[in-house]
C-alpha cells in the first residue's frame, strides 16, 4: 500500500475548498487520469459525482517518502458529462 501525507497547504485547501478527505483518497486510489508534470509531480484526477461531476485534481510529490500531497483543487477546465 502506498503511503501519502498531506502538506499543510493541501490540508488548508481541503478546508477552504470544502474537499473531503474521502474524495482525495478516491482520486489517488481510483483515478481516471494520471500524468507526470514537467516538475516531476504526479497529477491524479477523478470525477466526484457528489460535487456535480466536477473533476478533482490532486498533485503529489513522489520524490519523497512517504509521498506528499502538495495541493488539490476542482479543475474548472475539466468537467465530466456523466
């Protein structure tokens, strides 16, 4: 099992943006899209049905152990049609 920790920024953004921890785990464990950014961070995205099918974007720094969740947000550029 992969271990992750939340950065202070990620925790703050969860509170500020009303993003549940459950949604973050869904994005990490059942992602619909994963890619590596130019900075080497992993980017996970997941449609959250409870949030009107908005796409949650979670950014993880994989270079440290445990892996650090850097930030998270609902990506306004993406929206599921489900």
